[in-house]
């Protein structure tokens, strides 16, 4: 698998790029292997761009901007794509919102038209706001409020950050969405959903010259927006471990450990991300093998990275096996974090980790939808679309000593939030 991955990685993603006069950056990738095309637009706006009394706006717009436009009837946006045999979706993080369609390649104009309509004159009115507010309320209930352990991210963020807007979740808070006026929504749209705050990627079975003509026809008339003012809040370092207990509608206790980590794209980020994979990704990962399988302290265990534009988080999460107290589970988890601080990773384990990362890169860039997303992300957050081919080098440059150094710097008790989730029946 390592050899296959390495050979596949040698096939660089080729692309061309240009800017329109209105500030829209455009990236074109030609790939005739399948008769499909992906059209993606990444707006550099996420939950960190929201005022602290309008939390949830970025995610709300992920829903609202499917309502329609001046030229698309309400509720018809998705139907255009479905009738053409394509798929579409969107997602939001703390830093960006991404919309995309994957269509038969003879439907490129449809994708360009839809995204230009979304950017130029989407329906941002009270009727759509009221409709989508109910959708978001239901999503919040299902994913966060009525889901066992669903509030973990909410509870972690508000303790891990004191000043930075990462302290609230992307889903936001319904009281803010309810309190907002129609003009508040219109202002947010006019501020952030503008060409100079976006990158457009067209990837797949296209002729770049023809695609450029289409892009210019649909997007060049869109006026440039005002300059974007971005938050420049520096979150102070944690001055010690934060511990708390959360009582929830759960049957088994759980332990959450969230460590503050460097920003995505910074040198240390890649070592920390590799450590997370070492600890939790796959059946042979350390938390899985030792805490869950051998010691049988946990029913489920995992660890993941929040790759954010400003310093983010690494979150480890374990659900206790029946009869295992949370203190005992935490001790078992801490032992695995201590090992990566105290011991160099073995050559065999390190080679498996590198092969795993190479394979992921190749798989992700094996689909036009993945290529479109990765080109947009590389341009937006790494400052250069060509990083789609170079970022793997940053991972491959990490050494076992780098992993240990990162563990000693970031995976320490004084740099974390620890939560014990307990059943509400245990609440005093």
C-alpha cells in the first residue's frame, strides 16, 4: 500500500488559476477520466466572523442560501441539480463555508449559474429566515440536545476559549437567531457573500478555456464587496488545567480531554495531527488497542483534530465500559498520552502512520469533489493552491523526535480541558 500511495502521489494535481476584476479567485482543474464536473465555492466566513450576539449566522446561511434567488423560485435550487442527475451540499466550520455541486460535465453551466445566483442575489427575506430557522432548530435538537454526549463540543469550546469566537459552536444559539432582524441577515450576506471573499473551483471533465468563458459570463458582473474585517483576537495560553463535570442524559460515564493545539498550516500542526492518528485512527491505534481492547476500560474511544485557522483543539473522547468509573478511565487515557511524551515512536509504527497518511491523501484526491475542496482549502488557508500537492511533504518531513517534542509541548495536563460526563441520575 505504501508503494501504491507513493506512486499515486507523484501524479500532481494540475490546475490553472486567475482573478476576476471583482476579486473572485478562480481555480480550474481538467480531468477527463470520468464525465463529471465539480463546482465549488468556498467563502472565507465561519462562526468566528459572527458578532457574539449573532452566534450561528454562518451555519444558518449554509441553509438559507438554498432558499432560492431572484431567478430561482423558492425551494427549487436543489431540484435543478437533482433533475440534472447531480448532487449538492454545503458545510460550515469556524473559518469557512463551502458549497458545491457534482454534475454531469455537460451541465457545467448549470453549476456556474446556480453558484452565481447564490453569490449575486440570493433570497434573504423573512419568509426564508423563518423556514430555515425551524430547520436549524430541529438540527440542533437532533445533533446536540437529544443525542447522547451530543453537547461535548459545546461544553469543551466554552471552557477551552475565553476570548476567541471559537468559544461558541458553529451551530450557534437559537436565542441569537430568534433575536436577529431581517436586516441583520441581509447585512451579513452583503458583507461576506461577495466575490472578493470567495474562491471558485471547477474540477473535472472540462475544457479550461471554455470553463473560463463560462466563469466570466456568470461571475464577472457580480459587484465587488467591501473589504472584510476579520477578527484578530489572540487567545491567551491556558494557565492550567480546566476540569468540570457535566450531567447529561447518558447511561454510561464518559471522559473528554481537549488539548489546545497550533493553527492549521503551522509547522507544529502536522506533528500534532499525526499524534492524533497514532492514538486513535484504526484498529491498531494506541487508545483503541490499549484502553478499549486490552484493558477493556472503554466501550468507545477516539481522538480527533480540529484544524482551525487560529489555534485549535485536539479532542480525545472515551465512553466507559459498564462498571468502570471515569477516574479509572481517565487514568488509562492519560497513560497513553504519557507514552507519546516519554517514548520515541518505533520505526514500524511510524512507517504505518506515514503510509496511512499517504493513502488518505491519494484517496481524497482521487475524486473531483475532493480535488475541488482541497484546492479551495489550500488557497484559502495555506495561501497557495499548489499546496494541494505539497502539503503531504509537511507530514512526511515530521520525524519521530518531532512527534515526541509536540507531545511534550501540547499534550500536557496544564494545556487541557477535562470533562467527566455523568448520568443525570448521579446528580446531587
